[in-house]
């Protein structure tokens, strides 16, 4: 009754209250997150470990299984899923709704650090909270040539979209690349080498290896040697040990080295023509409408510049 009497006796007060409520609503709308799905706090922690040169079977037995066993008793764990392939593994830990994700990540770091059975030459585990992402739309890049011809174009499009504000880009149908090193049998006979000898030398000379830790506490830093070769030109300069000769021989002197798509890998097509799909993603705090406007404007800008026979289209 006191509130009713106040507004009855002060005729300006109801108007001022209404103005304040309208202004508060306008401010709330401007700060409201716009998305297809409600904003949810992250509840996934990923554990990624690289073991270069190891087969998928060895990685699963010596790395993935020990990690899964160590994490089963972490408090509030809902599910544990792992993806193991040659040279690496990724273990995804989903926590219960409402769980303290920071505490869970600290607990997972501690459990992984206590595993004593890891191979000595694995890289340090990378443990991080996996942020939630929503898809804005998919971009289909279609051409009338070989799928490898679309790869540099797709990479340029990825860079352009990231510069315009896209949070992340995921690809489907992008052909995997490999470094092919081809040595004639006659050359192997003349140098006294075998494929096993060259493979062993390359695995030792081309790798990123951990070198320990310096400092303590917050000032500690990990040391790594960055010798992993990632293009054909860098492999050309690798020295090769030959039997009965003191002359320095480089790999490029005896081998043909090229970066090429993996042979006989599957690829996507539409109407018999190769395609590459780009999924444009946004973080949970980004505005979906602004991201969609940016993507539509990008399509309008890039379409006139495409090579003949190449097209881009949007779909959700």
C-alpha cells in the first residue's frame, strides 16, 4: 500500500519508473547473446599426446589406455572418449553438468603427470578445457578440376574468413598431404644404404624432441628442439651417411622429394565434381546474426574473384 500511495501522490514517479524500465530493457537487449543454442559453460577437458613414429596400436596400448584408466576415478566424470591414430591420441573427458571445470582440469593434469608407464620419447601432454562452439553455416567450395587444385584456394578463404572475424574453421573433404621420398634401387646399391637405414636416419634427424625444463614454479619453461621437417625443401638438406665414402651426401642429391596428396584417399564430390566443405564456427559468446552477416558479405565479395569453374555456396 505504501508503494501504491507513493505513486498516487507523485504523478511524475510512474513515468520515471517506466522510463527506467524501458532503458534497462534496451541495455539488456544489447548485451544479450544471440545464438541458435543457449550459452552453456564448458564441461569438456581434452588430453592430447603426440608420440611421433608410433603406430596406432602402440599408441593405444601404451598411451591411451593408461590415460583412460587414470581418469576413470576423477570426481564428476560423465564419459571418457578417445581417438587414437598413428603418432597421436586425444582423450576427451566430459564432466557432469555443474561440475567445477577448472578443478577437474587441475585434477586431470595431476593424474596424467603421475602415470609412470609412458614411453620416454612422447611429447609433453597438452591438457586444456574444450570451449563450446556452434556452427554458423557451411561453405561448399566446388570445382571442375582435381580436388588438389582447390586446396590452396580453400586455405586462402580460411585466412580471409579468420581476418573478417570468424572464430574457427573446420574442413571436410580436404585431402591429406604427404612428403614422398623416392630413391631408385640403383642409387641405394651404389651408396650401400637400405630403406631401413634411411628411414632410421630421417626419424632421428627430423623430429621435435623435448629437452627438459628450466626454472622452477611460475618461471619454469620447457625446452624443445624444433627439427621437424614439414616441406620438401627442408628434407633436401638432410645429410645421409653412406658406406665407404667421406663425401657429404644430402638426401636431395640421391632422392626425388615432393609434397603430394596421399594416394588412393577418399574425397567428396557433388554431381561428379570435387568439393571441399568449410564449417564456419563461432564461440559461445559471439553473435550469430553478426557472424551470419559477415559470412553472407564474404560470399558476395569473393564470388566475382573466383577462378573459372569454381563456385562457393552456403548451407546450414
